[in-house]
């Protein structure tokens, strides 16, 4: 836009603001709807709210556009037409800014060649759209500044002129109107722009579909790129449907004035047939959200059942990554005042020594909530309705971590003050069916008689106690107890794993010679075991921390470190 046109826009704003305070428009009857509202636009924007997983950018844009183009309150509907034009122009400016921002975002994501095709298309449409800026500005300025014979503002130049009785009387009373009309009659560039905008290729979806449809070709977060694509589609569609309504309204009004303009020296009006306006709308309708929107996860995509299961269990999906070596969804779960962020590696991995691959492996779409973090349900159900040894979730080598010789000496498991460490411990063993509803929230450990399974120390902060009752060996044998641990790393994401502990006889005649053992175990698809020969061994999370237990004194103190 030239500096002159920018100045005109400012003038429009100032003049309309002054005019808006004057009161409601003179109407023969109560308005039933704005003539600048498109039914298809209104319907399309409504439709967006019904699509699951569509993205905030597109949804927010849709709401603001709908409010501006299709006002619902009676006060808004009674606004002078200059006011309605102004409100839409604000949104058109916002859309232009949004498209520039989206273009910058997409450029930064370094996507494939389809982006260049989309960018070229968007640039050309913007070029033709901008041809109307000055002309519509002049029309809006005329509505806002010229008054009828009764001193009132009118919603059309036709009604304004007719208020004086004849065209000649109107010109006589408003001599400057003549020059304004001559500028408005000159619709050569507008005719050219509409002729180009009605070409279907101007709103071709191939570039957007090629860029965003196939999740496997998207670098980075699928949700982010699809939100950019969807918002671009909504922006281009809404902008042109709103703009077309403005241009057609103004042109029809100006044409009526032209037909009653009795001057012999008037500027020739370039005729814009109804079919051209229809063609413009038809071309833009290719980007109607009903046709063009790509859901963040399409119903035909393999992870769709997983997405629905996660949502059903209260998880909010925030991202999707499809790289071969990191294939996960980012999710959030609200627990009271806390929001737990985590990554759910959704495919069963092929584990290697220090890495893992996912390929086309089976998707774990059934999940269990462990302290706000989704865990594949098969961790708990391998081999049947209860847990069995499952090599799909490897465990570390056995570590001797404590014992009772004539007296109880609990093992201390110290966790960092930072990291939001939490535990959920209970008597889950191969002989007991797990309880899904008991794993959602942290607890204070499992305690029974002298048995303490990760019980919070009453005297030492950030410390858990582990000990078995001297009678436990006779009661439970070598049955494993499970303690789930949750740790929030510096990247803000939370990781979970399980600690398996059990009791064994020491091999001496003394019945008090009992020892307890432990080892960490993976329970998610992004977890690797690292056996180093140290006590309590380590776990490594793909793209996350390495969990280590540092040894302090024999059979007594272990400190959790996350690197």
C-alpha cells in the first residue's frame, strides 16, 4: 500500500470513529443480518468448532472473523455501513499480519518445495487483494463524511443522493461528491483483480495438501505445521470472502448512482458482471474449511485411536513428532494446580545397545495413567490380565540393596529436592491384579507391619525408606513389589519408570538373615536399561534424562541423579 493510501486509511478510521458516536443507522425496518455477512463464511467458521484436534490458531481466527463479518447483536446490526466496513477492515488487516507471521513460521520450519508453491500462490492472491484498498477506502470515506439532506449519515451513496430528490440537487449541495464519484467509477484495476481472483488456480489446495497431509514427511512437530497450514487456509478463505462482500456491495451501490448520474462528462464505469463476483467466490470456496482443513490427527491415521483414548482419559495432546528415531506425542495432564507434561512414545521399539528404532512397529494405543503420565497398558497386561515378566520392558541387573540381620536397617532412597519426584507404591505382584484407579495419583508408599515400600521418611526430607518384614519371606516368598517413580527433568517433561523390589533368604541358618534386592525397570517405549555393574543400575530415556542411583554406604543409602 502506498503512503497516500495509508494516509487515507488513517483518515477513514478517524472520520468513522467520529461518525459512529452519532447514533444508529436510519433503517426502514429492523435489520435481519448484515449485508456484508456471507452465509458460507458463517457456516464454515461454525464448522471449525466441531472438528476435533484442529489447532488453536485456526479456531481463534475463525471466531474473530465470524464476529466481524456476521455480527449477531441488534446494536451491531444497526451500525452505519461505514462502521461495519471499518470493523471488517480491522480484521482484514489482522489477517494480513497473520499471513505474514505464518509465512515466517513456515519458512523457519524449513519444509519441502510445496511451501514455495504455497508462498507463490499466497503472494499473488495478496497482490490482487491489495488492488481494492484505495477504492474501498474512498467508498468508506464517502459514506462516513457525506450527509443527506436531513443531515444524517446513510448506508449507501444511492440513498444519500436520493435524499436530495435528484442527482443534480445532491451535487449542487455536495460539490465535492462529484470528484469522489469519478474516482469510484474508475474500476479498471478492480475489474482486472476480480478477473484474476476468479481463476481456480489462485486458490489451489495442492500445495497445502502436499505440505501438510502426509505426517511422515513433516520435519518437526506435525501439529505446529498443520496448524500453520490450516490457519493459512482459513485466513486466505475468510479474507477473500469478506473482501468480495465488501467490493460487491460497494460496486452495486456505485452502479446505481452511475445510472442516475446525469452528467455528460462523467468518468466511464468499468462494468463488473455478476458472474465475475460469483467466480471469485467459487474459486475461494476451494479453501472452505469444510473441504480444506487437515485435522491435527486425521481419522484415517494410525494413531487416531490412541489420540481418542488419551483424550478420553483426560490427556491434552500438544504435539506429534514422527522422526524415525523419536516417534512420540507430547501431552499434558492436569493434577490439581499442577500440569504434568510428558512424551508418549507410541510405537513398540526395536531396542539396540544405546538407541532404539520404531519403523512400522505396532502402536500401543491402549494406555494407563501413572501419576499423570501415559504408559502402555501392555506393561501391566503382558501374558494375561495381570503382570508377567515382559521382555518388551527390560529391567536392569539385580542389586543387593539392604537386609535385616537381627535388627531392621531400612535402606534409604534419597531423591533430589528439584525435579518434582513423586512415587506410587503398592503390593502389586505377579499374584495380584493391578488397580488402574490407584495409579493416577502419587501416594506415601506402601506400608504393612514392618514392611515399608518407598515410605516417606518421617525425619529426613526427600527420602524414602525400604525394608521388608522378617516374616515376609514366609508370607510372600520372592514376589516382587512395584514402586512407580515420576521425575520432571530440566526440559519440563516428566518421565516414569518402576522400581522392582523383593526379599530373599541370606542362605544361613539364622532366620533373621534376610536380604532385599532391587532393580529399575522400563515401563515406557522410550526407555533403555544401562547395566554398569554399579548398584541399582541406570535407565536412559530417549531424548531425556539418564536416571542413576549413586551408592553411598553399604546396604543403606542410594541417591537418585538425573543427567
